[in-house]
């Protein structure tokens, strides 16, 4: 029986190659895009789930600042972890991570510049599933000179040699010995540290060996006594998953306020590890909306592909009415006919699925490069199979059940007499599907246009400083101590226009502090400053504007002078800021100037209060402005100077405009993906529209012939065939516009500075979709209109 069903289905496909090709092409493209995007979504949702304790691990953060400076800090002070573990019964264990940028590691004559390294507690390897595969699990850090690395790092450093016991030089001359190796991190891990050192080593370096602050005051003896350094990622392993996190947060806050009562109230937050990747610490969206959007878009593409099949199958049902009737007369039951048409659909679908799998294998490297993922079609991964099977079954069901029910429901006698006609309901259903199909396509086109406009707005926005033709690099100790010589050497090169330094990255931001005071400060204020350590040349170098007062002069007295931005003036409530007293942490001084507001982080956030402090000794970032044309000569000059102080360390630099663009990598990928989605949706929709137009011309062959005999022009015939479809496209435009506006307006809310969605976007999207649809319909309409009417009437 099944064999007969398959033979009949195959014969029918061969007899209708044109429509079968359209169906297979639409389903193949829909499956490829839909499956790729659903695998991407599945990967995003799987982050950190591989940890066996994942449900019981929480990250600790704090809420700091008031007014516009209010924000959530993902790093907290070091003592909280120790106190929580010792004093809070719900806490089973704790882990602290201190990440300090990058550093060179040297083994024999090989130098490796590691950006992903950190100091951490030994519990890192037991709280998370990062167990040692080499070394002592119970004692991963035997002493402060210990080093734990990943498998791939061990391979890079030592080749096939046994890494345990190998001595590596960190920085200039600090010896470290490899005591452990862990497996490489999964791609869906929030942690990607290639080199790990004991946090006790950081404690010794930062506290025991350095007893003084800038004011020459004695600092605390260890990090467990330091209630001011908010630089530690902290994770708590709770004893069970039903702990009251609100009560836990209050206990953490009480610990802080008990040990540092002079601070303003410091609200604590806890965030589940499993939500860390897609949500912010306060539970608001941190990427989940993007995942949801792509999941919806993937389903939309699959639905558009299914609509093609349903439309063509139901439209062509009249042509198969006699076939169905004959089958019923010779004894075929309704269920048997239903199965026959389901098998036919399944066969078409399986052909499309095979093509889709082949295309996925071929295109997977391109998709990974395009999306920034490392997704593999690992057939041993049940999640991959679950995603694929659900997609295939859902798509098959959506595209087959209704056509099969419709075709199996014809009354045989009426069909044989030629009295059967497609009901108004069936025609209306097809029209609804066409409207839905093009509505989805137009929504994607509008999304593409809005995202593209916002990205252009970001690129062209005046940031309040000049980042053009500027590159930066990080100084190390010896170079930092001889900056004046470095600057002089660089300025000798004609390709270098100017040089300056700062204690933070101008593009991505840096330190903040809420430990401040000024004359007239409200009692309930807890405003946080973004701190910028600078020399006297920083302001003119970046062409920043001083709206009041003056810049630093580079004299000793500047160590107690401050520059603040306009937002800080407003938030502080100052009328005449120049000459006012200001204390930032332990440094007391006066305000000597006000800098016009500028963006020192992404435009997702509003400009926050900033303070410039004249602290050349704490400036570690060099900025070099070039002529633009001779940028490579300037880079070569910087490399030559670099080698004088860091001969065995690779020279790494970055242009500011490139660094700025990287802040919006996610948005750029969204824009690219929406371009791809919109194109594919239009292509699939037009395939279906082309098939329907072909069918429409086929069933109206006699009518077209008669009209031409009676004198109808080609233009009239084309308008006759196109009118019905164009009405549906116009309806789709009016349905898509409010939906697209709502969706893209919600997307723009994530930006503090954004475009307005103007009517031009909707006009362009609607007009574009209409022209594409009209061109698709016209191809078949012109062919039908130009056909010889004599042949048309004779064939009927």
C-alpha cells in the first residue's frame, strides 16, 4: 500500500515539474534559513547550562549612584565573598575573579600576549564544571606562583611536552609554574579565561607590596579588608535552588553597611548564572529580545515557505478534482485519499529536506563567520536533533494537512460533471495566506531599513571628540616611566601630528567612583563619577571643548584640580562650578573647568557625570594622531619606540574608529541578518506569487482568448491578471506598517540616542515590495497576454 502511495506521488510530481520545482525551492530555502536561525537561538539559550551546579550559582552585583549616574555594577568588593561564605547559611561556596586586561607570557624564546587571563579562587574549579584534567584537583594552586591553563594554551606554549611543572615568565620577570590544565571552554560558556592565577597572588601584588596610595596614605593590608575596590566578579554557590534571593541580597547589603557604615546605602543584586548571558543584573533585557526576534523571524521564514505549498496545492485543487473523483468511485476512502496526499507532500518535503541538509553542510562555515558563532552539526547532540525534528515535523504538518483535507473532500459526481467549483472560503483562505506572506516580508524590509538608518546615525553622530586617524596602544611599566622620551621620539616622525596619554580607554570607558563630596552636596545624593586620568594634552588632542574655566597647565598644582563635564554640573546642582571644592575618593581639590559633554561609552546609555584628574603617572594608554595618509609610517615609528622598552612583547594597537565600530558588532550583525532575511522572504514569497500567477493565467486561458478576440489590449490583459494580486499586496502593506513600527520602535528603545522612524521608511518598503511583486506577476501575465488567442480557444 505504502509503495503504491509513493509510486503515485512520484508520478504526480514528475507530471507537474514546474509546480514541484517551485515548492521544493521554497521549502528548501525556508528550511535552510529556519534551521540555521533556530540552531543559533538554541545555542544562545544554552549558555552555561553545562555546569552541573548552574541552577544554584548566582552572580552578585550592586546598584550605585543616583539620578542619571545610577547604574548596576557587575563587579563588587572582595570581602563580600569571604563574609558571605562564613556568615550566610544559604551560601555553600564563593568564587572571585579579578580580570586585569592583558599581559605577555614567555616560555623559552616564545612570547604569547594573553588577553584572556585572570586571578581567581581555587573554588573556581569546583563551583563551575572546569575540573582539572592534569594536576591536583584538591589543590590547583599550591602557591602564589602557580598557573592553570587550558588544553589549547598548553599546546600553544609547549607543543606535545608535558605542561605540568613548566616555568613561564609573566610580564617582565615574574616566574610562574604550570600546576594544572583544564579542558578548553565550551563555546557557550560565559567564561573564556585561557590563563588563571591564584587570587592570593593578586592580593600580594596589590596590597602587601604596595602600601601607599596617591596621597601617600597607608592602605588596607589585604583585599579582604578593602571595602573600596569594586573590581571583583563574585559568584555564590547556594545550597539549594529555592533560596529567597531577596532576603539574601539584604544580608549582603547588611554585611557591607556594617563594615563600611560611612557609605550611602548600597543595594545588592543577585543574578542567576543561567540568565547572565541574555539578561542584565536587574532582570531587564540584555540580549533576550534579539534571540526572541530571531526565533520569530526564523518561524516567519518557515511559515512563508509553507504558505507557498498550501497556496499552490489549494489553487490547483480544481485541476485534480476528476482524479480524486475517479479514485473515490473505484472505492478509495476519504482516509486513503488523505494519506495519498500526505505522502505526496511528505515526498516533496523530504526532497527539500535533503537539499536543505546538503546546503547547510556547505554553507555552515559561511554562516558561522557571518553570525560569529561556532555551531557544528554534531549529530550526537540531542539538542541539534530536537531542533531539526521539531522544525521538520512542524513545517510538514503546517504545509500538508489542509491541502490533503481539501483534496480528499470533493464530491465525485459533481467533479465528473464539471460542476464543482472552489468555494469562496477556499479562495479567501488563499488570499489571507498571500497577505500574511507579504506582510511578513514587508515587516522584514522595514526592519532592515530602520536598523540600517540607526547604524548610520551611530557612525555619523558627533561624539564630542575627534576620533579620526587616531590609534592607541597600552604602555608597560618601563615605557610608562619614560613617557616624555617616548612622546618626543614619536613627534619626530612627520606622520605623527600629536601624542597624549590617559588612564582609561576613551571609547569603551573605565573606572567609576561614588566616593565623592562637594560644597552643597545633597544629603541623599550618591552620584558616581566616571574617572578619567589625563595629562595636559588630552583635551586639545581630542578637540574637546571647554565651555567654562581652563584646561590643566601641566604644573604640580594641577594634581588638586579637576575638570568635570556638563552632565556632572547639572547632577551636582552647581550654578557657578569654577572654583568650587570637590573631593574624589581621597583627593581634595577645586574645579577649574567644565568640558562639553562627550560620549565615552556606547550611545545605548545617556552621557553620565565625568571627572578629569591630572594624574600622568596613572596614565597607561597612549594615543597617537596621524596625518591619515601616512598612518603606516606612524605605526612603524610607534613599533620602533615600543621595541626599545618591550623588545620581547608583541606590539598591539587599535584605531579608535575601528574600536568604536566594534561596540556595535551586535547591531551590525542584526542589520546583516535582517538584510538576508528580507531578501530570502521576498524571494520565497515571489516564488509562490509566480506560481499562483501562472496558475491564474492557466485557468483563465479561455477568458483571455475571448477578450483578445474582442479587442482587449495586452495592457488590459496584464491588468486583469495582476489586479487581484496587487490588491492583496496593498492590504499586506497596511497590515505590516503598524506591526513593523511597534517592533522597531521597541528595538530603538535600547538606545539613549536614536533616529525617528519617518514615513519615508514605510513608503520605500511598501513601494519596493509592490514593485517586486508587480514584476513577478508581470512575467507570467505578459506571457499569457501575448499568447495566440486562436490556440488558447482551440486548447479549451
